[in-house]
């Protein structure tokens, strides 16, 4: 649909005629299209430049916000990894060593088998 709109001024210029009633030639057509573009800039130029500035500001803010969010996420992930490592070390240090416990239980079982209570 946008291509139809861009072709409309060209078609209008192609249909127009110069002062003596003959159709515009290729050179005149290019010149007329330049004039149409100039008129469009005059009519909408200030508004378009305002939009361009506004979009540039929004893009800059969005990029900055994205960078900040990215940094915060990276820091949060690193904090989570650190907390997980710390917690795993804490659990490991506070838990009973399983191999030592298994050895002690086997010794106790041997003693109970040899005692008068275990018979």
C-alpha cells in the first residue's frame, strides 16, 4: 500500500502538462518530482523533524534502559551463583561425613554381634 502512495505524486505529475499544453518530458518530470518533494518538506518538514528527534530520544532511552537492565540481570545471576556456592559449602561443612559415619556404624554393629546382648 505504501508503494501506491509514493506512486500517486509521480502519476499526478505525469498526467500534468506544462504551460503550452504538451506533456512533461523526463527532465521536467524529475524536476517536478523534486518540487513535490520540496513542497512536502515545507508542509511536513518541521513535524517530521520533531518526530525524528523524538524517536532518536526514545531509541537512546530504550538502549540505555536495556543496557541497565542487562547489567542488573548479570549482577543478579552472579549474586545467585555466589549464594548457591556459599550455601552448598555451608551444607557440606555442616553435614556428617557419610563415609566416616558408615565406618562407625559397621564397628558398632560388630561390637553388638560380639556382646552378650547381641546374641
